[in-house]
C-alpha cells in the first residue's frame, strides 16, 4: 500500500512540475511579508465585512498565516483559537474530528450523533464528524465562529462553526509547486495552477500527496520477551517490529471553475481524496484493578491462563503491543487490517445573481460523500479485549438559497432556506471479547446499519443601521428535522442469523426521531470611534436528537432529545496605535440545557452500555482575548488567551455525572503566542524566523470525570525558518513541530468499568521538515 501510494505521489509531483502544484497559493511578492492586522474580510453574516466590523467572536486566519505557522490540517488551527478544542479521533472513533467550542461539541463519531460544531467548506455543510479532520488544501482563509450560530449556521452549530474558504480561480496564470521531506520519511507534494479559458471563464487546479511512516511502533510481545507464552505474530528470527501506527498516506485534488459576467458569477468545484492511512495510535496506559478481562478460554501455548496485566503497559513510550487479531474466537481466528482511512469526494455549484444594485440571489448546491474504514484494538496488547472493524459511508445532498439586499442606508437583510438529505451506513465487526462467557461465547455482532437524516430550515438575518454608529442585529431560524436508524445485528459466525445475545429482539429494528426548533439572535453594536466597536448579543443554538446508535440489547433501544443553549455575550473590537495593533475581547454566559452525553450506564442498568442520555443543565461562563500586532516593519506578534468555567446546576436523572464534573475536552485555560521577524539579507532575499507556542490546561475525556480520564495540561512549541526570494518566487523553509519533544496524550479512554483498561492516543513527537516552494 505504501509503495503504491508513493508511486502515485511521485506521479502527481511530476504533474505539479508541469502545471504547478500545492496549497496556500500566493504571488511571489507576498512571500515572507509580515501579515497585517487590519482589513481581514469575513462573511459570517452572509455578506463581506471587515473582521472588526462584525459583531461576533471570530478567529480569522488567512492562507499566509496558516503557512507561516506550518498548519496544514483543521486540527492544527485550534492552537491559536481561544476556547476551541479540536482533536483527531482515535480508538473506536476512527478518522474523525472531536470538536468543542466554549465547552459545547461532540467527540463520538457514530453516525447516529450530530456534531456540536458546524463545519463548512465554501458554505457547504459537513454533517458528520467522520471525514471532517480535513487537510487544508488550497485555502484562502479560515473563520472560527465562537458561540452558538443557530440563526446563521443552523442546527449542530450550538458550540460554534468552523468555515473554510478555498481560493477562487482568478485566471491570472499564477500557481505554485512545493515539495517537503521530513521525519518518518515524510514525502509531500502540493501545488496549484490558475489560468483562464476565456476572458470570463477561469480554472484553478490544486492537488496534494503525502506519504509518511507512523510514529508509534507495533512490537511483537513474545519476540521481545521470549518465553512469555504469548502467541507470536512473527517468525522465530528477524525483527520484532510488526509495523507502525499513525502513518499517513493520501492523494487528493480539486478542480474549480469560475465564470463571471456583469450580473452573474458561477463557481463550480469538484474534489476527491484517496486516504489509506494507518490506525491512529493507541496505547495501554494502565489497569487500576491490576488485571483486565479477557476471553475465559484464553490460554498460553502450554495451557496456562492468559492474564492481561501491567506487563503490556506502554505509557510514556512510542510503542504498542497491538496485533488487531483475535486468534481465540470461537467463530474462528481472524486479524483485522491496519487502517484508519476515509476518502471524501464532492461536487458543488455556487451561483450568485445580482438582481439589482441592492439585491442579490445566491444558490449553493452540493452533493458530497465518503467511504472509510478503520480498525481498533482497545486493549493495545497481544491479548483479546474488544477488537473491532468499522466501515463508514455517506452520501449527502444540500441546497441553500439566500436572497440578500439593502434598503437604503437603513437595513441589510438575508432571507433564505436550507435543505439536507443524508444517507449513511455503518458496517463492520464488533467483538466484545471481555463480555464473552460459557453461555454466550460470541458476544458481539456484525453490523450493517443505515441512517437517514433530513433537515429543512428557513431563516432571516437583519442588521438595522439606526445611526452612523449604532446598529441592531436580529435573526431567526426555524428548523425541522427527522432521523431514521435501522439496526442490523448478525452473528459473528457469519451464518446470517441474529447475534446472540446482542441481536435478539434488536436485529431488524428501526428507531425514529423527529422534531423542530426555533433559534433567535438579537444584538446591538456601537462604534465608539472608527477603530473601536462594542457589541452585545443574545443568541441560541441546538443539536439534534436521535435514538441510541449502539444498543447491545433490545432494551437499550431508546431515544434522546435535542440539546439547547441560550448565550449572552459582550465584546469589544479595537484597532490601536495607527492600526498597528488589533485587540479583540469577548465575555459570555450560557445556559446549556438537555445536555447530550454518551454514558456507560443505560437507563435500564444493563451492561455493557454506550448510550446517549439528556443528562441535565449547566451554566458556562468565560472570557477571551486575541491580538495581532505589527509594532515595527517586518515584525508580527499575535496571541490569545481564554478562560472557561463549566458548572452543572441540575440533572434529569441519576447518571453518575456529578455537579463538579465538566463536559469532555473542556479546558479552563488556553493561551497562545507567536512571533516572526523578516530580516532583509540583500536584494530580493529575506530570512524570517518564527516561533509559536500554545497551552491547554487539563481536561477530561469522559462525562463522569475521574483520574482515569484526566488528560493533564500541556504546552507545545513550533518553529519555522523561511529563506525567501519574493521577486523570483522561491522559498526554502525549515519547520520543527513539538520543538521541545513534549510527550503528551491528546485523549484517554476510560474503559475500567468493562475490561479494566485505560488506553489513550499519544501526541506526535518532535518532527522536522524541509520545504522548497516555487510560486509564479
């Protein structure tokens, strides 16, 4: 698989040399220049506005800054965004995005759940967490909207929204090609080419290819510890290495067409990515009870009982004993592939028509989908606990219509509608080995679940300009949704019968959910001066309900309702010292009700369980600040800091969650700092060193907080040194991520209640890379 991918990468690189390749395309004159803190344009309110004139807490990052920070994926942008946590999924969550903003979001990727943070690419909504940890291919900018965006971005933007905007074709014969080599045999190519077909028809072609080895080594335990009695997966001679985890392999491309006339602009785009990456790293971190549960019939080659104990713990090392094999299954031994892949594709049409000087009509039509598969081996040992294999597929159609206009100097408005129709499938093998017994030796099932989501919405957004300085914002959105979840639970034996006991009374059943919601937004903003604007607003949001997508018994097939939030926010946006400093602050208070949490105890008390419930209500309050400064020519400094306090005040039913607990992936404190300085070395030559640091305080990864799911706070630093010849379009960059080689975990999974284990995903170690880029 690796060799095939690398050959493909080389072929794509050759194409790039001929037509121009990678991301973050810029003109040669832009390279190495310090980013200006002013005049960042955003479209959060359905029209182009300066960031400083938009009464919403927004972190806006352009392509130039993304490149300066060596950020090439969605997860990376969270480092500089206050009160934002983005993590790559792992374990049973596969290749997905775990996204939280201001303590609200979603970490479980199951297709029966809704995201809590809306993700959009060119205003096209991505409706699942799987396939959302995107590579940033040929971006123009990123907008991170903090706080509920119920009226602007619709359902499932209850925590906020992340909006990515790609570069539009300009027809100017520009482009770039770049090649990167780095740690773990990383080989990467990126590029883009922008040209005109006619005077008003432009094309932009962009692509990327990446191949790198994993950073966690898989080791055969018996080979490393001869005489252990553990069945070996390698020959008696040779290396003890079985492979790696965390390897990344993908090839992707995008084609965009843009046609413009006096009153019409049409943007058509198509993209496809083939991803065949390895399993996301997983390590056994601890067994608080001393041992873990395994199959009762498990034994060594000499007949002695196998015990899952502390000898398999690999915490603090980039190593695991995972095999992805269950050689002891009564249904027959098997091994699963080392894969955590998802291959998304899509086509879209954005048509904007200028009906008059004061009225515009926009239609955004898109058809998207993906196919993926991932393996998990939760015990991260050579023994058997709960290996599994999931296949995921999706096809979704979205349509949005917006009529935007202006009434004199009094009113800006947008009225519109939105439609989503998504059909998803979740298949694969669920083998809960620790639940096996003499009575039910096959405890698990083969799944082939279909999920059908529909959503319709009508919305109105207005801004009333009462004076030159005073504006009132009002918005409303009505959403109606439905969901159908069809369960298939067949025996692990593959004979087509219902699984026993996990399929009895459940196989062939269908769960239903439907509901509607009205969201509001009301705000006021006042410009104290041309460079200082204060605002206050009230806004709401909600995340859709559904039925339990992981029932193990018929009694666990139950529904859960939507969760909702009401949020109050005040903010100040300023540009000071002749606009050399941008300093924005916000404070908020939210009432978060009917909170959806995935719990390990079902309402009927049956176990195992991994079911959602509307747990209760909480108050969330916090504050945020961001700044960008250019104090002297060539010097750029930026940073952020945020504080969040999450406190439950009521519970719907006893669930094990306590008043002192807080939602998963919610840190109290975050900060970031970055600086770069462009040093002129002579005619058409500059050297720009840059350093970035960020800190996130401790957080829990389970709704029931405890020491077994507490991720301690950590800080990470990255560095970059760029030598550029802007007029000639050349750039040579050396980047180092995790500069001080911090060993940390991005997530834990507390499974002590079932198989006695704590396992987690280690963060990436220090890595270096060298990039050569040619812009034209």
